[in-house]
C-alpha cells in the first residue's frame, strides 16, 4: 500500500483546519486504519508552497522575506504584547565569529531557522535552542572578480523557501538551491554575465514553483537591469523581463520594451540605462502577479543618458508582471526621468483597505523620492500620494495626471549646485517598513537629509561609464553630490507610523542617526526595531511609546522577526553592524564606535520565558588614528592618493573615515608598514576575508595612498588643517 495520495489529502485537510485553529500543523505523516489515527514526525521539513506562504494565520513560521506573500512583516502573535513586553528576556543566542555585516531576514519553518551571513554563507539552526544544524559556504572557489563586486560581500538580505529547498543568491550572481533539511547543494545557476557590472545582495522571491531574482550595479558600469524567474526544481530559466530597452538596432524583446524606448533619447543603451531590480519584489496570489520595484538611471544624470529628456521607462517604477510568463501588465512610475538617484526598489506591501467608502486591493510603496504611494493593484491606478518626509523637488503629485509636479530648477538645469530633499539615501531606503492591518498603520524607517547636486565640472558630452576594473571615478554618477550640513531638518532620522488611508503621520520617534534598520509589527500591539546605537526596542504600535529596550552590544542593521514553537513566542534578529552607515563612513557613523573587528556578531532570540544570561558586550570605541612624526607629507602625492583611494572608499569610508564596515585605515598599522601593505593590497593575502586585490597599482600609486591616509590621520588628530585636495566627500 502507498500513502502518497492519502498523505496529500491529510496535509490538505490539516492546512484548511489551520485557519480555524490559528495554528498550522506541518510536517506530520498520518496513517488511517481500523478507525485509528497514528502520527509520526517526518524526518524532513514539510513542503512550503503558495498556500503556506500566503496563510496569514500560520503564526508559527516566517516563510518569506516579509513573512507572507503580502510582505506586511506583521504577525498576529500576541503572547508578547504591550502589557507584558517589559518582561521580555534573552532565550538563546548564537555566536557568529566569521561574520562582519549582517542585514538578512531569517526564515523559520518547522522549528528551523535559516539565514545568510557575511560572504554569503548560509546556515540553519534549531529555532528553539539556537543549536547549529548545518552550514553551507559557497566560497570554496576564489572570491569573485571583478574586485569592485567584493565590496558587497557582507550585504546579503536573505533567503527564499519552496518545496523542501532554501534558495539564496551570491554577490557574484549565482542563485543556489540547498536541501533545507541537510544543507546539501542541489543546483546552482549563474544569473548574470560575470563580465558586466552587476552583483546581487537581495533576497530571492519564491512563488508558483519559481524563484525570482534581480541584481544591482547601475553605479558601476553600463548596466541594463532585469529580473529572472527560474524553475525551483531544476534551476532552468523560466522567463526574464528587462526593465529598460536595449539597442533599437537589435530589436526589442517585447511590446513593453518598444513602448519604453519611445521615452528615451540619444544613445542610452551605450550607458546601459539602469533600472536594476536589487530589492522590492512581491508576489500577489489574488492576481497571479509579481510586482517589482525598479532602480535609478545609469548614470544618475539624465542629461547624459537621455540628453533630450523623456520619462525613461521603466526607471523608478512599480511594474506588474504575469507570474507565469513574465509578461508586462501595467506600471506606475514614481519619478519620471529621474536624475537624483530616486529609485523605487523599496519594499512593496499589499493590503486590503477601505478608502472613500470602497474596498481597495491596495499596494503600499514608500520609495526614495519622499512620497507615500497607494495604488490600486488590480490596474496600477494611483489612489493617493503624499510626502512622508520634507520634499522640495516636487510640490505634490497630481492625482489627475498621476505625475509629480516638479519645482523649477531642481534638475540642476543650469549646472547647480541645487539642494534637494530628500537626497540619494532617500526618505526611505531598503530597510523594510511593516504594516499592521489591525491598526491600519505602516511603520517606516525614515531618513531626513539634504544633498546638493551639481554637474558644473562634468563633461556631459564625453562622459563615459565607469568600468569594474579601473579606479572608481570621482564623478562616476555623472553628477557631483555633497551632503548639506546641517541636515535641514530637526532630526536626521526617525521611526514614524503612517496612516495610508488618511495619508498622514500618526506618530514619530526622532532618531539621532539618519539610517536605521527595518521594523516588525505584531498582534500584541507592538512595533520592534533595532537601532544603530546597539539596542533592540519595542514601541506601542498605536502611540509610539517606548515599552522595552535591550542593549545588544553592537549596532543593528537587520530587521527582526517573530515566530512560535510549542506555544512560546520568540523575537529574533541578527546583530552585525553593516549596510550603508557601516560602509559609507563619515563622522556620524565613525562616532558610533563600532570598530571593525572588535565587537562580536551574534544571532539573538528573546521570549517571555527566557533565562539565558547575556554574553559579554563591549563598549563602543572609535578607532584612534595613528601618526608617525617622521613621515614627511608630499602634497602632490596626497592629491594622487585621493584619486587612488577611490578604490577604497566603498568599504573604508569617504575621507578614510570608516563607519566600521572595514578597518579605519587612519588607525591601521598596516599603512605604516610597506611590506605588509603591499602583501594585502597588491598580493591579495586577505582576499578570502573580503579585501580585494589591486595588483595593477603602481609603486607610485601605493606610495601616494600612504600619503593620503597619513594626511587624513593628522587632520583627525588635529595636527594639521584639512585642505580642498583631501577628497573627504561623504
């Protein structure tokens, strides 16, 4: 006798019953006979499918990036609530000594937690105890070239699950499938041309037997963005959708690309165009539609890539695609003809709302440009759009035309400089917002910053895209940008609760640092958010009142999750300083004191019944710059060294001021030891730890690099005054 059909029937029955019981029963093999029911635990994880991912009543698990297909990051769990959260304590933790930056959202299924660490290393642990089950390291072969790609080794945002597999992508463009139970490799497919300026940091999206992944790279060379769906079982390509049109001489892949081409001018394809989908992908089972958020232009400056103007479809848009074929359905462009790095890669949240007396299948989106959009996801029509931060590039979004009404002069038409709010970090970046359907509120990690834009010194007519293997050009975006101090707002960052129906702020918590990680909201009337200053906090979801705080000993970059095992609710998050503030550097991030290599990286889980003692935590300690009084500065070498440092600033920070994502070179003894410096920089002795090899640098360039860093150290120590040649741009 075979039990396959019987098992399928029973599992289907159990799934249906879960909606009533509020607890989905997974992973149970049931044999019926002689009127008896006998249960035995399966030796492998239960199958994850669309029904499981879409089930909002499956409180126990967290099966996709935003918990469910709706990407709300809301859990109905209320064992931990606004009344008792003050009793939340540490339940277990796991040391992650090989990690640097940790930004991923863990997944939980059948009591097992899956996550990706630095260098794209995947792990599974017992979600009840934190005990390690398996580790998969995709870096057995040498780290990927070109070297600029290595800068993103510590930025993987997560996994997807389907069937009995987990999926994740690597920075060099591989999509990898593993057996969820054992961590055994199943298949790998290369999703990008390794010679092109592309990389992957985002989490895949699984649906209908497919796995979807995009890529980034618009700032690093000619890049034409796209998303690709692969068969979840075999890894074979199912479909691909390009975001921007290619060379008209080659023909267009579909009618959507032909339509988009009419909105471009000049030889845009020579610059790639951009539009990379590096984040922001949502599947909607009700409409069998995939929504993707698309990136900025390549280069940023529209005068270069599309000299006679145009909307430049489908940059900075939300695009709806048929989930089975990838065919275009509709689009909404948030920033037509974008020229400020106002991409729309931020998360896309689905919600059922009552607006003006009618029920709406809504799509919620808070992209960089500072407006909060509510769309009707059945057809992409605009319902409302209002600024959730200070916005000065557009006065409003016209509901009739569905377009922003731009303010004259904000495109730096005369070369600038012009001050724009928000700036390239956006009013909201990739840190995910959450949405609480019980309260009807979205919780947005918000940035309040102003930048100036100028292309006075850009040769528009002869500008060329940067290449992976050459030093990063100072004006690689096609425009000069500079952060304006003071920020122009009362606070550089905030957590705010936003009502998408009334399109207004309900409450706001000011934060002393601009960039902060993503949020989680629960049926316990709570909002959780980690902080860059090293705390995990719980807020009252309706009022914003701080109800609980726990010191973690390191700045947080990842969003928290919640799940339930044996009736116990857990709150978990990865703690490893990374992402934008850690790598961009600058005085504010430096002063946080998260010195590279000092503070332990960990995975924490909390519950109301936790009894685990907190491990040792270390105080913040900004690295102290070193000086060698015998070292004689040569200003001409300082200037050349500033150009060479263009290779370094993505990790070591602008002006050599590290934010903690890599060593602060001003405080590194390596910079005072010629042989050691040569071994690390030109011979690649630390490649496996994520330090690229620059074998093509000349002796003169190496010497100039030392002079540049030595001057930055002396400036920081107050021994000399800074000068304009110090290249200390933010």
